[in-house]
């Protein structure tokens, strides 16, 4: 998780929304849409990875 | 024992006020004691009420006893009961039930409502209950939307109070709150739906807060003035926590609820429990330590809470030390102490206050699936959009390709090639035809030439033959002429030559005779010799001088001699 410290899920989600909107526009150049697609899928994977990690058990600190 | 009542919906409040209760499972109204007030809704056997003494109460007439009931109502009730009585007499036999313990005549039993009514009647008949004055501390008051429900208590007892909304508006000159000491005037009443006795308050006065409450209120005011409750100070609860600290008892229901809810919402969030005593002597100390401990260790959110309890059980959470620890913490803190409508001091300071530990877990651990679904939605959207884009491009490509195919130079080339081949063939055919024609023409011409030449040659030949014949004839004639001429000449020549020869031969013979007499050799024989010096003939004496060697040739050899003297003649010597 440490390496993801500066990764912000909220910003990533906002960016994903922007990408989606741009991609759904009619006259996006193919090159740009390819780049957007690449960025979007990577970002989505990163979000997923960030959100879904290993299931945690309850730790009792001062037992 | 419950007595069933048939209360129309529009009369339910009235019935409720008279002690009727609602059974939510069976969905019917009933009462435990049937008083005369409830009698009008009673449709049960007449004898039951009679046995329980209600009959007497009824016969005695409620109006006379409490004076609250209008004569109209009484009349109606009387009529009703009379009707019921009649019905009951008719149905008497049907109300006998056979049980293991013998037959039971239901008619002998009171309905609950009837008994409830009895109690109400009793309350109404006792003057001390009709005007009751009591003082105590307000408790269990959770605000009001319409009517006021609260309890008043002292150290060992508790009384239920009820005040109509309009009464409250008229008599309340202060904000009713738990912990206040109040003086209440009202009358005793049995609330039939719950079977609980209550004071129906007609007057209420604030006679001062309870001591503990007073201290609490002062503390609260002080902290508020200090800004501990300020909205500006409240930190937002992180939306994507990784580690959530929980400060509660490890053995309470709270931690179980939190784990259950948090695990369901996002099992990837690390939950860590700092075990504290939630009540009792060490509660404040351990809770403060817990807050400080967890605040120093980078938790995203801290939940401080416990399950509901009485005011006394929740006491610790009203402590100033805890309030200050929460205020000083840099980590967002969710408080979940007590229950709805009952705030403790920590609830005012915490960044977020909820009523139960389950709600705290919902607050601190957002539902992961909401975000995961959002991500999946976006990912899917991006894929679909991209595929659409590609599909669009593919379509355009196909269109262009078709267009291009139409203009394919290869096809054009083929067409042109075919055309060319056709033309070539045409040309070849034409050429062949022309060649054939020319050939035929040539043959014709050459035949003609041949014929002409033959005729010419023949012509010439015949002419030549004629000429050569003529020539031959001429030549023969000429040759004959020349021959005869030659013959004549030759004859003349022969004659001339012969005469010339004879003449010459004669002259030759004469000359030969003369020549023989002049020969040097003939002279040598007669003693003459030939003298030479150095190969040269010596013809004069000047050719030699004394001492020279000379050679003298005679007819039979040479004499070599040296000149001893030379004497030249004075006159020319003659031979």
C-alpha cells in the first residue's frame, strides 16, 4: 500500500469520468481515443487494485 | 386477561386515552380491565362484566362517580350494554367451553378492558388521584413531535407522565429536558393500550436542574464557549480508509456490530480494537489513553463508542477529559454512544456523531462496492466507447475500400489490356490480309516480269543470232579477201628476199676474203708481238720508261722483259 500513498481514488474516479465523457464524444481522433482508452483501463485497474486488497481480520492492540 | 374491544378507527385515540390497547400482531384493540369508559366498545358476554363487579360500577353510573362522562355517553353505553345483555342471554349456552379442568363459562369472566375500566373508575373515584401534585427529575424525555412523554424520578421510583401538545404549549415556560427538577400537577390515569398508569399533566413548573445535570450543563456550556463543538473544527471522515481504529470494549456488542457491518461494507479495511472499559471507574482513563494512542498511529478514522445504556452507564462519555482528547486528536473521530435522542458530551465534540456502533461502522467504512461498481462502470464504458470508435473506423475503412476497389487501376489496366489485345488482333489480321494481298500481287507481278523478260531475252537472242550470222558472213568474206592479198604479198616477198640474199651472200664472201688478210694473229706469226705495260697496250715509246717491266705477247706465249732504254724516233715511225 505504501507505493500507492499518493494515489488518490477520488481523483482517479473523477479522471475516469472525464475520460469516459471524452470517449463517448463523436469526433475524438482515433489516436487520442486509443490513448484515453489505455489511460482509462490502467486507471480503472489501479482503482480496483487500490480499493480491493486483502481481507483484514480485527486486531486487538492492547490485549 | 385481555378483553377484546371493537374500536372504530376514528375513535382509537379516545379508546387509547381510556386505557384500550392495540395488539399489533393480532391487529385488534383490547383492554386488561374493562371500565365503564371502554364498555361502549365491549361486545363480549354480559355476565363476565357482572361477575367482575363492572355491572355494579356500571349500575352505579360512572357519571355520578367521576362526573367526567357526559349523560349522552352514559345513555349510549347503557343502551349498548342492554343490547349486549340481550345478546348474551341468547348466546349463553354457546359460551360454555369444556376444558380438562371442567367446563368454563366465559360469561363469568371479565374482559381485560372491563378490568382496565375498573381501575380507571377507581382512579377517578379517589380525590387524591384526581388532583395529584408531585415533584421529581425529568428523565427518558426524547423531545416531542406532538404530545409530551416523559418520566419523573427520584432515587428509588419512577412515574410516567403524559402531557397533551396543547397543554404543553400553554403551561411550559421553559425547555423541557432530562435532568430537570420539575413540579407537576395532573391526574392519575391508566393508559389502557400499555396498561401503565401515568400522570396526565395539566401544569408543570421548572424547579431547577438536578445537581449532576447542572454540572453537566455548565461543563457543556464552557466547552462550547471554548469552541470544542465548533463546526469549523470538525474534520471530514475519509472516504477511502485503510485502517480504522475502534475504541470500545472487546467483550461488548458494539465491537461485534462494527466488525459485522464494516466487514460487509469493506472487508479490506484493517480494523484495530483498543480495548477500554466503557463504564465504571477506569472508563475515562482508558478511553482517553485509547484516543491518544490511536491518534498517534496514523489511523484514517477512529470510532469511539459503546452500546446503549442508562444515563448512569453512559456517564463516562460526558467526561471533560474525553471531550478534550477527542478535540485534540488529529484523526477524524466518529462517536457512537448511547442511542437516538440522547447525546453525551463526546457526541458534541466528535467529528461525526451517530446513534449506534453499526451506524458508526457505516460512517467510518464506506461501502466498497459503490466504488468498485463505479470503477467497473467506467471501465466497461471505456471499453464500449473504444469498441464503438473502432467499429466506426472499420465501417469507414470498408466504405473507402469499396470505393477504392471501384477505381482499382488493375481492373482498368485489364480492361485496357483487353482493348489493346483486341486492337492488336485487328491490326494483325489486317496486316496478314494486306500481306496476303501484296504477296498475291507480287506473284502476279513477278509472273508478268518473268514473262516479259523471257520475251525480251528471246527477242534479243533472235536479234543476236541474226547479227552474229551477218557478222560471220562478213568476217569470212573479209578473211578470204585478206588471205588472197596476203598470199600475193608473200609471193612477192619471197621473190625479193631471194634476190636480196644472193646479192648479200656475194658481198659477204668478198668481205670475208678481205678480213682474213688483216688478222693480228696472222701478223704475229710473221714475227710481230703485242707489247703491254700494266695491262695497257703500249702504242708509243712514251708509254714506257726505263726500268719498267713489259710483257710481249707472241703467237705461242709471253715474254716478260724490263725496258733498258727508250729511244724515240724524230719522225713518225711507220709500220
